[in-house]
């Protein structure tokens, strides 16, 4: 039986600190996708162009 205590992560969101209270159940894969500044600027430009006319 493993009785090792694993400290919870301390998270920072908008300058405030929170302590993680839920433990991860099993192993889950999380896939994150990052849209860079250039991609977002292009999308915003296209949306504004479509809205204008």
C-alpha cells in the first residue's frame, strides 16, 4: 500500500493563488492547441472584413 502524500499543485490565475483540491483519477491525456498571434490576427481581420461587407 502506497501511503506517500503527494502535495497538491499551487495554481495561479489572474494574480490569485489557488491550491488544487482534486486529485487526478487515472491517467488522462489532454491535448492542447495554441493559436499563435498571427493566426488570430488573420481570423479577426477576416471576421471584420466579412462583417463590413
